[in-house]
């Protein structure tokens, strides 16, 4: 199943990107169906049992105290209402004092949203939308910067470990320069493993604290850690809400710091796992031969799926070829920037057989390219940060994509 | 405030990256404090009022029906317990039937986590951790792929609009080729604006549906949309939980699709806003002159902050300079790949004055670089995907970073 650049419409050209996102959709849906069946079979009996227990208790109470069931139910409806405003049967700490509100905004900007505290005034609700829009964006930026720094730190750490190992084993003299340079690259698996261990350590440490301070079992505390750190935040367990925590400042600060650290590490872990999943998809798609090797003037050029700009590429290259070009291989395809999401991996854009295609990003202005490539007979495509062709220049004769 | 490569330790070298993440931390903390003060002042009176109202109601009920307050409170404690298992005074639909469980896993993998449904069995809790780890990662991948495609689509759309506008205004003949190529690049502001409009449209449409089907006011529905789409998910409003929704299949499907679309668009919006925030920070840091222009052999080279690998760069370049090099400018700094988070923007790595530094990524193997740059007297740094120097080669004489 192959397509060529002479294909009709850019939006109809299938790409590995389309195949990948479709496959991902299908697999997520299947995963959710399987999860639904599993959780339903596990939790449904407990739900029915809880229903029966509660109804018996309600009937007993009504019989014991000689109260109409309807009256009791109306009280419970009032209680529901009161709960929304933060009232609990077992008195907890105030929700909307300054500490409580700080904890609340923390759960908003991190998108945990336990729901124990939620604004009840209309102004509060409206303000939340505006507040969250900026707050959540800033936190996403923070998470991304944190992830960047984690990778940098890990790279340095693994590099140093690797260098020490080589020195100790006395291999330095024997290994070639290439071996030494190649070996210490941390793989995404290494980074994921280290992050997994970090999340595990933070969760175990935090769970010990929570089980002491909140009176939860260790398992419950671990469950809380996952629910909070992954920003799911059900609100069935919420830390620091008991009345006697009002005065334990050190605990409240530790609670916030642990949550922050946990959320940051878990976000990073999710991102690295998603890279592994993506690699798995790419492998699957390669195996299933759903990827399309396109041909330009007889040169094998694999579609640039992971950059997310394959449509623009196809479109512009097709246009160029329609207009005719006298350029001979090698082709240099340059991308000046890529602000694509975390998984942009330009290196993977071209397969091994496409030796004559080089794609790079940087401040390569047209003049600099000319200077770089001199009078080579080559075709240079440059794209702007959104993958659009901003300059297409045959080094000797510029070609316009329009 | 300037530092030079001769500085002592790589981890102590200040960079724009460090300045940015520190500034971001401080500003987020201030933003949270301001938010806490604001929400506290707004919501605290409502909380106190609700407390008083509820206590009066409880006393009245206890007086009217001649029940001990303690007995009532113990009933309410049982009710709390029952609530965790999904029981409500106002009977809703079953939580753990297959549809309910599907809705539940949807809120888990998207990290919305309303908390109306949460596993109560120990096995369910343990399973959730494993299930969420993979599910959340897969969804993050989906969100990222969605964002990539959105940007691609918008690029194509804006490009076509721009081309049409030029054709209609008859400017084609008059504008220079450069103008035509530069003008139609969509800026991050354009993309953000379009995403903002998209989120607004989805939210308004969904809110109309919810206000009809759930009996909420339009404002409440809009508030629900924001809370759900941003994956905060308080759980004070949850769609599709009423008993009579059991049979409205079309509504349940529409509900899930709207949530999916809303979460995807809002995730993309948060990401583009975070890019704008980052640009703002860069501008601030430039203005405040907190950025350090480093000097290599008299050539101005700005730190590579946005790639997140500044430490490795500094470290290796310093090492190289210590060992001495006969290379003269221009320097070519190549990065073979960047799997950094969404905000990696290599173009911004070097300022305008660093004309002699070119950084690009692609499948530039050492031999290809040699072929590219010929016998130029230049220093070439290449890094692997984690920003580490995998090959440092002076085109005529290779230099090893170790």
C-alpha cells in the first residue's frame, strides 16, 4: 500500500501519523471497554451491598425513632446541599480560610480537583474559569520545564556513571572513540525506569506520612498518592482536611511539597511512558506495513510523520514537482523550527535508505544555506515553526511553493 | 551579570533556563497566594452561612422529631460512608453498571476524576493504579498527537486563507517573494485565538445541551464545562448521573464525545497559552538582563535555554576549550534530535548577534557533516536526543568531549 506525491489532495494522503492516531483511538477505546468490564464486575457487587446496607440502616433508624422515611430523606437532601458548601458530619477544618483556599487553588492549577472544596457563589464559579485558564497553562509550562530539567539531570548523571564505569573497568584504552560516545546515551527506557523508581519512592514516603497523619491504612495512602499525583483527584480521600490538622503547619507544608513533587514526577513519567507507547506504535505500523514510502525523483523519502507536518510537506513538495525542477539529488529538507508537542522526533523522519535527505532545524536563513551548501546542485526546503514552507530554494535557482 | 565558560562547575552555571523556572515558581506561588486570598474572601462568608443554615436545620429536625442530635450525626456518618459507595439521597443511576464503569474509566484516563464514582474494594483500588498508569500515559500521547494535528490543520487553513486574500487583493504582483512567504506563517497567537474560539464554541454548545438535560442553569453548565474540560473535575456537577438518563443513549454518547472534544481542545489551548507565557518570560528575562551572554573565542553565543540541555552544552564546550582547539569561527552546533517537551524552540537558542552559530537537528551523521561542510575550518558539535554531545568533531580534526 503505497502512495506517491502525485496523489490528488493533501488532506487525503494517508500518513503514518494518521494511521497512528487512528490506531491509538481504537486501542484506547478497547482499553476503556476492557477496563469498564473489569471495574464493573469488581465494584458492582460492592455497590449493591452498600445499597442494601444503607437502606436497612435508614429503615432501622426510621423505625427506631419513629420518623417518616420521607422526612429523613428530605433531611439528607439538605445535607447534600450543605456538603457542597463543605459541611461534613465529621467536622473537618474550615475550607475557605486562607490555608484552605490556598490548598484549593493548588488543586485547581494542578488540575487535581479533589472537589471537597468547590466554589458555591456564582462570582466564585465565574472567577474560577478565568483563574484556571491562566493558572493551568502556567502549571503545564512548569511541568514541561521540570521534565526538561529532569532529563538534563539524568543525562548528566548517567553520563558520569558511564564514564566512571569505563574508567574503573580500564576499558578506556581499548574502546574506540565511537563506542565511548555512543554508549552513555540514556535511553528513554532508562529515563522511564529512573522516573518510575522516583515516583515509587515519593509515593511510598508520602504514604508513610499520610497513614500516620490521616489514620488511613498504608494501602489507602498509596491509592491516595496515585490518585492525587496523577491529577485524577477523586476526592474520596483528601489529605489535611481533619480538624486537628489546623495547627500542624509543618504537616501542611510537607503535604503541599509532597503533592508538588509527586505530580511533577508522575507527569514526567506519563510523558516518557507515552514516548515508549509511541515507539511501540511505530514498530507496529512498520511491521504492519501501513507506512508509506514516498518517492521523489526516484529517491526514497519516508513521510515525516512524527513532526505532525506531513500534510504541508506533501502538499508543497507535490506543488514543486508539478512545476518541474531541474534539481538533482541530494535533496536537503530543512526545517527551521519545530514547536510540535513532546514527541517530535525529526531524526526518525527519514529512514535509513534516504541517505540523501537531510532535515534539520536551526536559524538557517536562505543566505546561510547558500553559504553552507555552496554551489551544490541541490533542492532545499525550509519550513517555519508550524511546518509550513517559508523558503524553498534550489541553491542556484529559488523555487516558490505558491 | 555575565558568566563565562571557564566557570567552575556545570551545575552552578546560571542559565536563562534556571532563571526562567525560578521566576515561574515564584510567580505561580504569588498567583496562588493572590487566588487564595480572593477565593477565601469570596467563599468564606457563603461557607459560614451554609454552616449556620445547616446547623439550624439539624437542630430543628432534632427538635421536631424528638431525636437525639448524636443519633442523627451517627446516621449522617453512615450516610457519608454510603456516599463513598455511590449512594445519594436523590436516587441517581447505577454507578457500576457497564455504562457507569465506562464513564468512570473515561474520567480516570483523562485525569478528570469527578469522584462521584471511585472504587471502594481494595482490589479495585490496586487495579486502578495499574490501569491508570498505562491509561493516562496513552491519553497524554493522544492529546499530544491531537495537538500536532490541530496545528497542522490550522497551518494549512491559515495558509490557504492568506493565499486567497493575496489573490483577491491583487497584491501578488506587487509584494516581494519574501513578503509572500513570510506573511502567512500562523503565529502562536493566531493558533491560540482559534483554539480559544473553538473551546468557547464547544463549551457553549455543550452547556446548552447540559442545561436542558441536567436541569442546571446556563452559567452552571458553563462552569461544569470548564471544570470538566480542564480535567480539574470537582464532582460538584457531574453530567449523566440522573436516573432518567439511564435510557437516553444518544445523550450519553453525545456527553462522552463532547467531553472528549472539550478536553482535547482545552489541553491544546493550555499548551499554546503556556508557549505564550514562556515567550513572555523570555522577554522579561531579556529585559531584566538576567540572561547570560557567554563568550567562546570572542564570539557571542547565547545560552541554549529552551532546549533544556544548557548544562550539558556548557559542560562539554568548556571541556573542549580546556583541551584547546585550533578551530576558528564559524562554529556549527548541531543537535541530532530533540525529544524535549512541547516548548523546545531551537530557533530561539541563539540570538541575532550569534550569526556564526548554526544549530540544527536531523540525521546528520559525522560523515555527512564532513561531506556538508567540506574542508571548512569549523567546530561541529552534535548531540543525541537528550542533548548530550554524542559527536564533537572539528571537521578536520575530531575532538572528544571526554
